[in-house]
C-alpha cells in the first residue's frame, strides 16, 4: 500500500503516534511531512519524515510533489529504508545542483521496481 500522510493520531500494534506540524512564523504551510506505509509484504510499518529545506508554499509544494509523484509510485513500496532513500536520492541531487525541484519529475531517473522475492 502506498505511503499515506499522517496527521493527528495513528495507532499500530504497540504504538501510538501523534503527529503535528507548525509552519515557520509568518507562513501558513510548511515543507514538513510525515508518512506511513502500512500493508507491507513484511507485515511491518515504515515511517518517513520529509523535511524540505526552505519555508512556506514552495517547500510545501515540494512535499506535495514527493507524495503525489514519488511515494505513491509502486517502486517506492515494500522497500527497506536504504532502498527507499536510494530511490528518492535523485530528488535531493536535483535540489543540490540548483535545478528547479518543482519541474515535473520526468527529468529524473525512473524509479526501479524492487526485485521480486524468490
């Protein structure tokens, strides 16, 4: 199941999680996001905290793009944390090179689906 944004409270066996985010002073939105992947093949739970550098609507737009165009993609599902970070690495590299991180994601390397279990 794709990553879902977490807001408010979330319960998982032996875990109660409460999530809240507050934008930077003077802003109405932020570049922070907390996501959960449930329904994994391994029966586990993966939490992903996204903290985009910057403030306000541009940072919030980046989090929305990551959620909409990447975290929902099947290639981001059922991965280990290291595999997921590797799949998302092109986003960070684009931002570091000073390129426009809001350009549609077709300029990124396509995400590869994880190998099927034997």
